[in-house]
């Protein structure tokens, strides 16, 4: 089981984020993103991100997460 820390200041501009699941969106299935991804909605499935993952306050992932950061 992995533990994730909360980073207060994330210095990414919107151009760095390649994938965005916005609040209110529901995604069922596996997700693969080529760079940074931000999740503000709900994902049911595994998430594979090549760079880093940002999970917003209302974002949730029900599955396994594989990412660099």
C-alpha cells in the first residue's frame, strides 16, 4: 500500500497538463496519459501517467495508480 503526500504549491502551468478529467466527469476504464494529468472528477479503473499526477480536492480514483511523481 502506498501513501501519497499533499503538495501545497504545484508549479505547473496549464500547458504542462496533457490530460484533464474535470469535476463532474465520471470515467470508467483504464487511463494512460503521456505527461501530467489532473483529476478533478471520478475515475474507476487503473491510471498510468508518464510524468506526474494531480488529484484535486473532489477528485477520486478507484483503481491502481502508476506514475513517475
